């Protein structure tokens, strides 16, 4: 039976962590100039109300639905093509950056020498550089280079997501059981066979799940990049918002919501089939 004066032994650490979090958060709020009160100002409330009131009913005339269908397929094409190019770059880079197929690691019980780590550093730095620059920045650069259109979005997604996928794939390869691949390498098997039969069967479920999640992120990113001229739903949303066509914006937002739900359903289905 607990006594009435019993105290939580973790109370003081939790209190200190809370105070530390507030001390760190407060300068960030000040620097970001966050002021939710501007939403309550009369002029802003009137503009928000007038714009959102035009959202219903969503636009559904034939010409607009044809344009919406074309923009939706273009968004999916940009995300899928960008992910395909990213995979072509990420898979080889992840194998080079990972120590899972190291011959020295196979012969020394998983320990890797400094020379092997040094050889992998340039690949790891390349992956860091590719994912450190946001895709919207790459899109702006490629719009300058190749002009307006979906090509800029495809290249931007391919570069940024190759760095993300390469890093995560390398970590997945190193986190699975290494003994089958090491046994194959010690028996004289090639690295490709050791990867296909020793690493990939244990890693494919996580890889597929993360890849589908990244494809969902690529769909969202392709919409955002449309605001800088990369085509698709984003460009149409930008045009409709400039013309204060709230009904068209509502239809495109609903379409975008269905795309994200489709990606989530696909991810669940693939995880269930691979479980």
C-alpha cells in the first residue's frame, strides 16, 4: 500500500527536462516571429472566410475535371519517374556505403578495418550532400536549366531521394543478420550472389515499406515543386489560388488527399504480402 506522502522519483528530472525544453523552445518562437493572434484580426478573418467559403461546392465541370485528371497523372508520373531514377542511384550507392558485403568483415567476424571505412567515406559524403539540399531547391535550379515543366521535378526528386534512399538502404543492409552473407562470401561466392541470397531476403520487407513511404513523400514533393513551375497539381493549385478560384482548389486538395490515401493503402498491402 502506497503512503500518502509517496513521491515520484522521476518528478525532478521530468521537471528539469520540461524547463530545459521551454528554455530551448522560447528563443525559437521569438526568432520565427510566431504570432497566432494575426489569424484573429478582423481583416484577416474576413479574407480567410471569404476565400474558404468559395471551397464549397468543389468544382466539377467537365473541362476542369479533364484538366484535373491530366495534372493528377502528371504528378504521379513525376513522383514515380523520380523515384525510379533515385533507385537506380541509391541501390549501388548503398551497397558501396554499407559494410555488409565487406570481405574483411566476413573473415574477421564483422569487424571492418580503417582502410575499408576510408574507402566508403566519399560515398557516404555524396549521399549526405544529395539529401542535404531540399528538392524544392533542386527544382528551382533545374527549372533554370531545362525550363518549366515536369522534367525539373523528376530530376529534383531523383537527386534528393537517391541520397535519402541510399542512406537508409545502407543502414538496413547493416542491421539485418550478416551471417548468411558472410558464410556465402567465405565459401567463395561473389558479392552479388551474397547480396541476393544473404542480405536481400531479410531486408526486402523494410526496403519496400520505406520505398513506398518515400514514394508518398515524392507525391507530396511533386505537388510542392509545382509552385515553382515543375508542373502537376501544384502548378494548377498555384494558378487557381492566384485567381481566387476556391472551388477548383478544393477539388485539387481532395484529389491530393485521395492520392496520399492510395499510397498508404499500397504500403499496407505490400507490408501484408511481404510479412
